[in-house]
C-alpha cells in the first residue's frame, strides 16, 4: 500500500505552521516595537486582536462553503495566497501612518510627544491600518482549517482522522514554538516590518508544492488500489466506487439547513467556549511575561519561556489524536464515543491555568506560568484535534468543510469577546492599580488572574454542552 496520504498530511502540517507564524508576528513585536512606535495601549491591541477574531469568524462561515464549492485544491491555494499577502502588507503600516498623519517619515512619527494630539493621530490611524491588514489576513486564514479537515476526510478513514488531524494541527504548536526563536531576532536585526514580510513569504513557497502534490485520491497517480481501499474502508459503496476509480458525488447540505441540526450546534458551542482560550494565550503570553516578569520577547529569558510553553504543548498534544484511536482499536469503542471520552480527559488539562498566576506571583518565577499555560495549551490542541474530527464522524464529506467553517466562526466570535474583554480589562486594571482587586491580586495581575480563571473551566463547559446536545452518535445524511 502506498502512503501518499501522509505526505499530504505533512503539507497540511506545514500550512498550519505558517498560519500560526503569521498570526504571531504581531504578538511578538507588540510590546517592544509596535506599541511604542504607534503609541498604543492594551485596549488598542485588544481592539485589533478582537477584530481579527470576529472578521475571521465571519469569513469562516463562508470559507467552508467556498472550499466545498471551489474544490480543495483551488480553495486552499486561494486561501493561503490571500493570507500571505495580508501578512506582508503589515510591513507598510508604519510608512502609511506617517504620511496619512502628515508627519512625513516614520522617524518623525516615532518622535512625537506621548499624549499629544499627534500621538493620538498616529495611534488612531495605525489602528485602522492594522485592522485592514488583519482583516485580509483573517480572510485568507479562515480557509485553512476547513480545507485541511476536508483533506483528512478525503484521505483518511474515520479511525485515523483524529490522529491525522492532531499531526497537522501540531503545526499550530510548532508555529508557536518556532515563532519566539525566529520573529524577535528578525525584528531586532532587520526591523519589525521585515519580520512580517519574511514570515508572510513562506506561504507563497508552500503554494508551489501544493499545486503539484494534491489531487483527489481517486485521481492521484501516487495512490494505489490498496491505499484507496484503506481510505474508503468505512463505506462499502465508497469502496466499490474506489475500485472503479470513480468518486461518489454526495449532495451537499444547504448552509441554512446546517443550523437545524443539534450536531451542528454541538460543534458550534464546543468551539465557541474554547477557541478563544488558545487565542488568548497566543496573543497575550508574550505581553504577560514582559509585563509581569520583565521578560520581553527579545530577551533570552522571554524567548526560552515561550519556547518552553509551546514545547510542552507540542509534545503532549501529539497524543491527542492517538488516544481515541487507542480507545477504538484496543477497547472496541465507537469512534465518536472514543473521541468524546478523550475530549473529556483533555478538558481537565486547562484547569492547570488556574494555578499559573498564584504560583508565578508568589514565587516570583515565570517558569510556573510557562509550564502550566503549556499544559493548558496542550489540552486545547488535543481537544481541537478531536472536536474537528467529530465533524467527519457526523456529516457527509460534501458538507464537512461547511460545518467546519461554521464552527470556526463560532470559535472566532468567542475569541473576539475574550480579546476585547482582555484588552479593556488590562488597561482598566493597570490604571486603577491597587483599587482593583480580585482574590488577593491587585491591578493588572488581578486582570490576568480573572482571564486565567475563565480559561481553566472553558473546556468542561464546552464538553458538557456537546454531550447534552448529542449524547450518542447520530450521523447526518444528506437528503
């Protein structure tokens, strides 16, 4: 049997890695480069990250349908092309802000007095320009997971999908792992603008390989008869069609009708309550270590802390897709039941985040938060691999990308709320100082602890909602 499906899985892994590298350039250049240059507050940053989340959410609603309509190959190419262009465009915001604000040059913009009308003009203009660039980035990135999940549904039988998903989804962890080692040094040596350009250009390289390597399994010259039978083992009709080297075209479920199924709402709520937790850590962890422990992203300590955090995420989360496979093959469980049990186990991991702030502040060591947030992040990635695979379990392949997009939209809305609340909360708590308290913490540390408390329990809430809506496996059949 050929193993071409794993080569395509590796491409999905690289695409997801690039996806998360592009997202993290802003968070790793925010505190030391962008914040002082554009005179931003945490509320400004929260506005930008929350806008990215909501625009991503809206785009996800249509991205899945777009991928189903355009086809996996063309849809993925267009998606990564758009987000790579958006990533590179961030580099022009400094020059554009200076000229729109009438300051003539970036150097003049940097020299304006803090708190002056000129500084306000710079911050306001730059925020709108970043919103534009983040919007383009979000528009393209919305297509990544719908397309990738569609590929796993096309190339992997149900028992292997969570494992394949966990492998390519590990790209999120690897991207987050590589980011602190790549982006701050690039920003220091070449400027933050070149960091956006260099990282953004990686997507254009990926497009070349995808164009020549991907085709549907029935048409791929790299997939032999044995691998095709393995891919279609779940369905005799598909296996028969595969033997004839012809794909069975399934009727897609209309977008509006998707919302009439409890299975859709289970996926929506599972994503809504949990996606924002991962994005909160992704966008705010560098700022957290810089503010609370004086470990900026450009320092050796800051880079090692973030690297350690995502190393824990990467190593542990890789087993997230293997656990349900173990339940199915060794325990004889149904794939959906095994997946839900695995998700319940992983829902307890983020509880570790509740201890991050107390142990970090009491000991004065940033290593406790780095390790505990890493465990919480590992739980998210393992959870994410399995919740994505529930879509392939319950919906026909023709609608997988659409449902994935709907769930990603819900996750984006949840993230928008968390990002906006976090930005405003941190600015308010910092200004209030000791007048703002929460469970023994004052000022900004109290704000961080409030956010960590939500992150710790979000997954148990999400799992309970999913189980209540779909207590037993019940697939949807397109009519």
